[in-house]
């Protein structure tokens, strides 16, 4: 309390020094507090306003009454007639609703995008995007093909009005990769390599939608059905629906979220067992009520999450109830300049084959799929402004998880007759472990001028595992930075720099024979840290036509994102974008 009183005195003195009317206080501002920013390594955006935090705050406005006393004033001033000054009008550039972009570059890279949208009526709209990205490969020193491609189609139809909005989405994606990361084992002679078929293909089709209501206790609901499959007979279905409700009880805001999340699928084989298919399914039913308390500069949301989970692996069934905390708080220490926030939350995270492929496309089609139980995530932090155009955020958190999914390299069985392209130590499995993670995160974002934006963020992690020797393929340190510059009306440029610290993985060669199984070789490998510098330059030839030039890995770092999988060296991509209307 003493610290709070002292802060108020200091802040009041500051106001006296910079205000002519020190005794007039007509109320407080409206501050919207939303969820703390959760960073990813590639996230970067400009600072446009005071950073916000967790909850939604609606403060009552103090009525202000003005009283005007009128009396006549004699005046002998006669204004002279004049001509109105000319005002320079800014010419607004025409916006276009559609564009097509084509690009080509090193390693036989081709990139194409087509975006179309059309306003059917005042409320209804339709849109779609077609994308293609491919590379013919060509990384030096490889024995297997390293080409890849991705084709995607996204379409949407929706409607918006003052009280109700909705949209329906369709997504289709076809992706091809190669398990080219063959370990450098001496027994991989030419005859072995020539018989490896390293190709894999993934197919996704998703149908979903979202709707929201204004001025109603029912806020919004989203749902999606996704079918995912590969070239080895694996198939997975994912369905979720998430409705949200908000209403007031005794002048307090009550939020209630529901979730139904189902995933089920099958694999035709296990790693070294050709005729050992198995099925899996997991259904999570969740309920999360909370109440929001607000007073002056303090905002607190208190609630809980409850999940009823049912899972099945082959013939084994499991049912369990999970309880999690949901507590979030924020306090304005110095108005809009400095804000403190903290929380304690938990969650039951549904894992899926499709999600694992998105994170690591080189996994084998032989995975064990199970949810991750985040018992609690404790965090606290500070965010605010160092200047009008400079914002910061620092956060420390402690995460306790059961069944945390980790990517680990598959072993190679010297006696195996499995001919599949993933069975030579050149693919990845998913292993689970109970793990605790302590992390420190910090970020700084600035708009030096309206034409220059800069940002940098970094995360340091400490992992404690239970059964695994290491937190496989997880870096302790990650740093990302960006800068965007508008040079003039014609030219623009930008750069991004990523740094990823060392990671560890396990490589092993063994014999899986039923009688006298043994491990021939087993070693922990350390993947070197790396930094990746990317840059782009844009030239505006006309209102419709733009040219671009992009460069990736410009520092020519010969690093490996995954064990055995080196990345392409310097990559240059050039092309043009044309905007148009129908």
C-alpha cells in the first residue's frame, strides 16, 4: 500500500509540472485489455498504439456537465474580405481487389499466387487464393532427391451486416517431400541407396466456418472438419466446434467457452513392422467458465477449465477428467506507460498427425498420437512504452506438461527388410515425456518514422525432462529481428534475421531381432546453432505492376534444421505482382 501511495504522489507531481490546470480531473480513459502477446520466432509487427493485455475492460464514463455564461461584447473589428486559400488535396491511390504474382529463382524454384475476391452485394462476398511453391532441389553432397512442392487452394463465402456475420471456408492442399536426410553410414552402399524410394505425399481437405452475433450473449462459434492422408495409406479425420458466450451477472462480465475436439485415424504399419496397422482416436469435451472483475487500474479474470477426455489406441480405451486453473490479472502501474500482468492457466492440447507434419514434414507414417496435458502455465510480465513510438514486453513463465511431444530421429535396423523410404534412419518419430520448461521472453518494437519499422524478440528456455535424456530438437535460445523501410514512392525494402541455438538428437543403429536384439551404435548428436538472414526489395513500376526480389539464407549458412537434413544455401527469387479488378 505504501508503494502504491508513493507511486500516486510521484505521478501526481509529474502531472503538476506539465499541466496549467492541475486541479481539473475530468475522468479516466477507456482501456481494452486483451490476451498477452504469445510470440513465435517469425512474428513481427509494427507498434501503432499502447500495448494491450489480457482481458476486455469496459470502464464507466464519468458524466461531464458544462455551464456556459453568455454576455454581450462590443466589438469594432471589421474583417476584410479575402480569397479562400487553395488546399492541396492528396490523391488517393486506387485499390484493387485481385492480384496475380509470379516468381522464379535458384534451385529451380517456382512461386505463383492468384488471389480473387468479389463483393456480391452490400453484405455478401466471395474470395479465393491459389498457390504453388516448388523447388527442384540440388543441395550438394546428397545421395537422395531433395525436391519439394506445395499446391494449395483456399476459398471462402461470407456475409456481414450490423448484427450478424458468417463465413464458410474450403481448403485443399497437396504437398510432396523427400526423406533425403540419409545418415552417413558406411554400409549404405550404392546398391542400398538405389533401392530407396524417398518420396512422400500429403493431402488435406478442410471444410469449416465461423459465425458471430453482436448485441447477444452468444458471441461466436467456429467449426472445422479436416481430412488428412498420405501416400502410405495413413488417414486422419479432425473435427472441432468452439462456441463462446458472454453475459453480465450483477454488473460483472461472465465468459463461457465450450469445445468439442475429436481426432481419429489409422496407420498401415509401424516403423519396422510391415503388417502391423493400428487405429487411434481421441475426443476432448471442454467447458471453461470465468468471471471478469474490474476496478480502477486493476483487472482480474478468475475461472477454470474442465475436460472430459476419451481416447482409444487399438483396443485400449481410456477415460479421464482434467481440471485446470484459469486466472489472469493486469494492473496499470503508470497509466498507459507501464502495465504488469500475470496468470496461471492449463489446457488439454489435442495432437494430430496433420499438426506434426506441419511442424516437421519428415516424420514417418508410423506415429503414436496422444494429447498433451499442460497442468499449469505460470507467467508474469511487464509491458509498456519507452517512448511514443517504442514499446516493450518482457515475460517469464514456468510450464509443467505431461506427454509433451518431441521429434526424435528414427533408428535404423540393420537386419530389417523394410523397403520403405523412411526406414533408413532418415525420418523422425514422435516421443512423449513429462517435461518442465522455464522461459524468459523479451521483445522491443518501434516505428522510428512512418517509413521505418523495427522489431526484435528473443526467448531463452531451460528444459527438465523425466525419461528422455534431452529435450530433443528444442533450442534453448531463439532470436528474431526485422526491419521494414519505405525508401520513397517507388522503392521499399526489408530484412529479417533469425538465430536458433544448438539442439540435440539421438541417432542409433540396432537389430530388432526377436532373439538377441542389440544396439550396434547409439550416439547423441548436437546440431550447430545458426542464423538465417532474409531480405527483400520492391519496386513499384505503376499502380498495377510491382516487381520484387527476395533473398533467403543470404549469409550462406550451411546449417541443418533437422539431423541429416541440410538446407539450401543462398536462395534468390525474383518476380512481379499485377493487381487488377474485373
